[in-house]
């Protein structure tokens, strides 16, 4: 597989997951103060992903959006957030 294909795939996947999480995060509600802080952390990962996308760094952009999703799913599972 050529690096160009990997880069294209990363960009496409990052855009797809960014669009999805932006819809989810609008509905997210923290159940306590700690949840509010962690929700801000998720938003920071989303912003980081956008920053790295603009800088032309698809690897870090993808990594950041995946971290955002991971935290969102973990916090929903632990019932710290409701979505």
C-alpha cells in the first residue's frame, strides 16, 4: 500500500469521525463536576484533531479524534455522561 493511500484514508476517516462526534457531543450532558471537566477534555481532543488537520498532519489528527471517541464511549459506559 502506498503512503498516499494511507494518508487519504486517514483524512477520510478523520473527517467521518469528526462529523459524527460533533453531533454526539452536542447532546452530551455531564452528570457531575468531574464529568464537566472530562467533557471539556473530549472537546479539546476534537479541537486538536482539527488543528492537526489544518497543519497537514493526518496521523495526529486521526489519533486525536479517536481519543475523543474513546473518552466519550468510556464516560458513557461509566455513566459519567449521558448522550
